C-alpha cells in the first residue's frame, strides 16, 4: 500500500527535498523578478517559455514522488509567487490523479484516501490547537511588535523559568506532598493563624507540608507501601538532574546557534545593515528610536575603525587601566562589605530570636534580614552603574558584560554568605534546622518579590512621571533588560536552594513569575521606552542561560548535595530523622535490595561501582579525553573552513578572468561579424552579472 | 449579501492553508482585513487588487521604511504599480509569518533590499538601504565619506567571491550567522 511506501527512506526524502530547494534556488536566481535578466541574455520568449516549462516539469515530477507531508512543506517553501505555486500544485495534483486512475478505484483505495485526508486534517487541527495552548502567545507577539526582539527575550526568559517551576511543582507535589497528605491528613496545629505567617513562613506554616518539617519518614504501610525517605530523596534528585540536563541542553543549543556560527568575518556593519532591522516593530516612536540608534551605532563603529588605526597613547591606556582597577576594587569592597554586614546581622538575629521565642515581635524581626538583603540588591547595583559610568570602554558590549559580571558577583556572594551561615551554624544550634532554612529562603523569595513590585512602581512609574513632568531632560526611563534578568536569576537561585528545605516553594515562584510577567508588561507599555543599546539579543540570551547554569544552578546543586551527603538531619522532624545523613536512606534501601533474591547485581553495582572512587576517576578521565578529541575536531574544521574560503575567492577571480576573456573574444567576433551580418546570430551576449546567479556552495 | 461575500469558500481556504505558512485563523483574519481595504463594489470579485498606498497605510506597515519595496516585491500586478491581490497579500503574510523557513525569509529580504531589481546588491542598493535604515533627516544621515567607508566595510565582510556585489547566496550566508534574523523578519496582523 501507499502508506508503506511512504514510511521508509526518510533520508531519501530529505535528500530530495534538499535537491528541490537547490533547484528552486537556482531557478529563482536564474530568473529573478519576472525574468528581467533574461532580457539581457537575449533569449527569445519562446526559449524562455521552454526553459520554464522544462524546469516546472522536472519540479513537478520530483514533487509527485514525495510523500504528502513533505510535498506540502516543499511546495510552501518554494520561493515563487502564489500563482505559480498554485500552478505547480495543480500540475502535481493532476499527475497524482492520473496515476490514481491507473489503479482501479476500489473501495480500499477510496477508504485509504479518506483516512489519509482525515489524518491530515486532524494533524493540522492539532498543530493549531497546540499553538493556541502555548501560554502568552499573543502577549509575546504584542511585546515583540512594540518593543523589539531584545525586550522580547526578557519575557521569553520569564516564560521559560515559569515552565521550569511548574514542572518542579508538579513533580514535588505528586511524589512527595500527595503521599504525605494521604498518609497523615490531619496535622495538629499548636499555633493559630495570625496573618503574619504569610510573610514570614513561620508559626502556623511551620508544621505544614510546605516545609521539610511537615514530612515524616515512616514507610507508609498501606498497600502499596511507600517509602517516604526514598521518595523525598529521589524526587529532589530527579528534579535537580532534570534541571541540569535541560539547562545544559538549552545552553549548548543556544551557544552553538548564537556564538559558534556567528564568529567569523561577517560581524560588524554588514550584520547591522542586512539583518538587524526588526520588521515586527510597528510602533512609530520605536521605529524612530531604532533608526536614530542605528545611525549612532553605525557612526560609532566607523569612528571606532578609524580610532583603531590611530594608536592610543600609552598614558591613556595606563589611565584607563588604573580607572578600571579602582572601579573593580570599589565594587569588590562593596560586595565584601555587604556580605559582612549580612553575616553579622544574621548571627545577631538568631540570638535575638532565641531570646524572644514565640512572640509576634520576634517573628516580625525575622523579616529584617530579607529586607536588608533586598535593599542591598537594590542599591548596590545602582552604585555599580554609577561606577561604571566613570570608566571608559571603547566597546559598549564590554561595558554591558562588565556590569553584568559585577552584579552577578554581588548577588552570588550574598547568597554564598547566607548559605555558609545556614550550613555551618544553623544545623548545630536549631532543633528543626531544615525548616528554619526553608523559612529563611521563603522570606527572601517573598521580600524579593515585594521589592520587585515596588521597584517597578517607584523605579519605573515615578521615574517616568519625573522624567516627563519635572525634568524633561531626563526623559522616559529605558527598560533595563540586564538588571531585570539578573533579578530573575537571583530569584531562581533562591528557589533552587530552597527546594530541599521547602518542597512546595515552587508555588511561590510560579505565582511570582506569573505576576511579574503581567506587571512588567504593563509597566513596559506605560512607563518605559525600549533600550537604546540593543546588543545582539540572541547572544545576550545565551549569556543569561549560561549564568543561570554556572553560578546559579551549580551553586544550588552543590549546596543541596552537601546537605544530603554530609549534614546530619534534625532529630525531631522531617523525613530523615534518626539517620546520620540523608543519603544513608539509599544505603539502607540497597541493603534490603540485597536480601531480595535475584537482584544481587544491583547491590553489586552499587557497592563496587558507585561507591568506588576509581569509577569516578575513570569517568572523569574519559570525559576529558572526549573533550580533547572534540576540540581537535573543531580545530580541524576551522582549518578546513579557512581553506575553503580561500578557494571561493580564487574561483571568483577565475570567473572574472574567464568572463573578461569571453567578452574580449565576443568583441572580436562582433567586429568580424560586422562584415558578414547574416551569419551572426544574437543570443550570446553575456550579462556581467550572470556569475552572481550561480549558486555559491558553502 | 455583505456577510456571505466576505466568506472564503472551504476548498479555497484549504488550498491557501496548503500553499502558505499561515494557519486557518490567520488566513481568515487576513481575508477580513483585506476585504476592508477593498472598495465596496470590488468585494464581490475574487481578483480585485488593493492599490499600494492603501496597503502602506496599514498600521502594521505604516511606519516601516521598506513598505513600498515590500509591496513591489510581492505584487504580481502586470503594470508594476505595487498593488496587491488577496493572494499576493497572503504571500506577504506567509513570508513574514512565524513558521516560514529561513530560506523563504532570506529570499524575500534579499529582494526587498534589491532596490533596482537586478538580482544583486550593489553599491547603489546598499546606499539606499542605509538611507532607509537611518532615516532621511539631516542629523541621522551619514556623510558621503562615512557612507562609502561603510559600504566598503560591508562588501569586505560579506562579498566572499570579491566581485563587488552581494549576491543571494552571500546574503544568505550573512543571514545564517545572524540568529536574530528569523525572529525579526516578521509582520503579524
């Protein structure tokens, strides 16, 4: 049956598809724009017609042989006008039809046709439905249309993080929380709900499933038995692995797409002119801005080129170096200062809390630290940008990257100092320390959210009013993508750190991201203008994903891993009470596995491979060797690209040389033909541009 | 009759779906917008055209510096007046849609930038392109020296076979290195 014929040979299909595309490209470049150069080639209209007919016939016969889906795709992708595509389609259809008529129209073929039609319609329906289901599709379109791709990348990032958190919420909820709730549905609350808990996470929430303390580690004996310890351990581990894999995957993908392909000679002005225009922007003001910025940037690059030729004197280089050294020292000092402040506040506060246990004031005082952290996060980056203004960088992109680096340094050192405190002192001083850490993270997440709301109100709304009403010279604020993205990364790091201590923390993160999306959207359209220096949006996106991976995810992962592997869980609460380390649950489990007959191999693998250092040395060694090997391959490819490029240039030279020869010969022949005009037939004039129409295979 | 006249026949709709990158909803929306642009008595005829000025006045194209070029490129009118039939209009939206391939997008981008329709981007085309992008006002316009310097830079970077012009494959080569292009070459109704 035809269906069976369609399935095999996917490679063949792809090959054919490529062939057709190549042909069409050739055809389109031979006959661009209503065949204008054909006049130059001085072909008669009959011949043009014939050539056209030949090409079309070839194309039709190739299209007929493709399976239905691929044919539709190929026809859509023909760079022809709609009329021509329709013509091609009708020819294809008629050929198909005549073929069909050769076969006897049995009930079976009819049925088959019907089903294939149905399947196709169904497939189309599903794709449309899927497109509609994607969250915020229209909102994203609108944002892209009004503010351009670089702003859009921020909102895409929000959406991406939201998906991450929804997945983690689903996993945690279904594998940890639901069994726990089923197992022991009524937790006795010693404290009444007062409202302040919403902010602090303490008191009423302390014993709920929101935090580590609300779970207990007994094996649920109902049928089927459910081992809570293992479930807790493996759920968190699976989520972390999932996050890591998807981060690495998307990072590698976008790195390959946006950096590796980009590096090359086509980099500066050509890119800016040929592909930077954002056709999707329809806002009049935004377009005017875009034009102005583009003109400024072009002028800058040109003057930079001139400057690069003019050598910079040694004294200015030294001055710049000294300036950036001063700036870096200032930034590092500020970061260290804020870290020290946070550390002392933290340890002071724990003394305060232990003195005033179970009092409303004590509970409220726990909010001091998150507020201070958020204030630092708000104010120090502003100072950094002031410091940044004092420096001088020739390349605006270096400027942006340095700003990002300093902010990341600050945020990560703050988180680092907090984590250090939580892991080095808290476990030995507080009875249910995991819940305590969970509550601290909860407070940080929540206060950060409140500051984000306030920030967009005061920072953007009021700044807009001041800029438009009081000091028109200030103008409308720009939407600062870098700061906003870094705040998101910071919040996500907190969420990852808290996942072990508070398994339902992703709820907060989901709500937060959801609100942030709408808030920023409104704030953007009411208060802000699109940023002036839009770097290359796609590249910046890669940097953000990389930042999310390297300090943020890796940091959180190592924190959780350290907790699981080497910290003693609290004795009074939580799933792992009574164990030396949470990881011990796996040991215990493996021991029970050992006793089950027929599964000794699993125990053997665990005992001799996974617990053996040599195994990990070997894996590291293999990875290193592989990396080296792949690096060598890339080096070889680079060499190859260089050679091929030279070859293209040489061939271009060859072509020009041959063309000149051809033209001079033609001139001679025309001169001789002037004596005997009957024998000379027109037609062999050559257009100087014909060589551009040859496809350049690269 | 007004409502029935603006409806698309089912088989035509499926044909449009099959031959363009647009979804059913997008085609219907495009049809609605297009019939609004037509004169009342032209609405009955399937092949009636909308003049270029009306297309350029659409809010999606109104401020686009390339609007006239876009109309010219997608128009199949015999008189080359840039007027669009409904199918031309669909073609335009299809090429600028989300799901169009990079090849199609770069092909049409090339034709839009090729102001003199000769199949290559030469010095003159690039100059017009720069003027379109930076705007015609005195403070944003580049000086002649800057312009020639810029065009030389562009050719140096993208003219691989060194024949003084950028052809389609060279153009596509530049574009293949710009990951933002696909998302920015987009017009949505």
